[in-house]
């Protein structure tokens, strides 16, 4: 061990030098962005991560994006039942924080001298001067989106790890928290793509691994974080799923996607004045009744064919509908729907 490492408090205080609770306290007061590579190496200890992982999530979240690897370690090696509950709690906090910001905005604008109620801001509050948290991270929707996408990536790892007779009980709680946070983020594009990725990983057909073969390439292979092995559920129940669980799992995802579609379509309803919403009726009329189009005016169909923002809207709605159709029609005994 190098001399620099021997002086590192995170290494010196490792259990059994201290108990788990004391080590968590040390982490709370000592963890910085510079310490994250050291913590990433420490968290490869499955026993340690299983005992403290659930209480690390709220410490690591303000350090994003540098703490992404450590959060993945917690999702892979921590106690999945405890970490799922913690992630769900933090998703609910995202929704609560956004609601509080929306409630405070009108009061800030009413101040005659441009000061907030507590006098901390000397000028009008703008997007560039967003209120910050104690960690220095901006507490705005962009920060909320980053936390939201990271927590969903964790849930996509955690839920398949939980081995119980009734996995739908964990899933239903998570879906409610996800939907609340998603609504508070106004169905942003990044949040929507993250939701679709999460649903795909829980409902998509799992392809078997390719057989090993000798490669003729001289390029060394690289391992990716999402491909690393996860620890087994320490509280696993190997009796199998209860009757109806697979069908309930499918119906939960189907209902969840219905709400996601509603939120996303509402979020784009007035984003572009020249083509509100998805403009399905307008585009349909332009195709079926071209004689009623105004000469010299750009058609909605042309906008959706030429402008990237409109193409992105079409692509996202298409992904939502495809994933919803898969959840609605795939057979209940399909391996693709097993939790």
C-alpha cells in the first residue's frame, strides 16, 4: 500500500477497525469528489456494500455525475430490498423539491426590491442564479433530471435482483414514485428516454449470452459497468413466483406506460405554437385532403419530416406506443415479462 493510501481516512477506518454505523458517519463527513475512486474500490467488498450501501445513496447523489460508478456498485452489491426503498424515497423527494420551487416562484416575483424573503438574493432570481443546495449543486429541474435518470438506472439493476414470491409489491411502489418524479419534471425528453429504458429492461425479451470464441482481433476487450455481475439477494425466497404475479407485473408496466404517454403528450401540447402537440389531426388532413392546405404555407408534415425537434417527438411517442403494445400483448408465460 502506498503512503498516500495509508493516510486515507476511508481506508484506515474500514471495518473491522470501526463498526458499520461509525464508518457511515466517517463517510458522511469525509466523502468528497476526490475520494470517489477510493470509495469505488472499497465498495467491491460485497459484505461491506450489503451492510452500508442503502445509506450511501443520499450521500452520493449530490456528487453526480462523478459518483455514478459508486451508485452502480451500490445497486449491484447492496441489499436490493433496502436500496430499492431508499431509491424510491429519493425519487419522491425529487417530486417534492420541484413542487416547492414552483410554489415559491410567484412569491419571489412579488418582492418589490428584487429580494427573496430571506434576503439572500440581491437581484431577481434567474435561471442562471438558481437556488443551490448545501453541496453547491443547483436545485433546479436540470439537476433533478440527472438524479432521476441515475436513480432509474439503479432500479433497473435492483428489481431483477429481488427474489421473492411477490415482486409486484416492490415494483408497484417504485412505479408510483417514478411517475410522481416524472410528472414534476414535466415529462422532459431525457426523463422520458430514461423511463423507456427502465421499462425495456424490466419487460424486454432477454437474449441468451453468446458462446465464447477466440477473437482474431488484437484490440483488448473492455468491461462495462452494466455488464458486471450482481450479488445475489441475501433474503432470497426460492419458492418461485406466486400465482398471477407475472400477469400482474405485465399489467403494472402497461398501466404505468399509459400514464407516461399522457404526461409526455401534455408536456408537448403547447411547446411549439406553429404545431401544437403532435398535430396528428392536422397531418392526417394534409395527407387525406391536400386541396384544403393553404398555398405558400409550410405543412405540418414537412415540419415533422425536416425539423429535428419534431422528429424527436415522433420517435419518443413511437417508442412509448411500441413498448406499451409489447406489455399489453406479450403472453403472460413469456420469459420477456418475468420479473
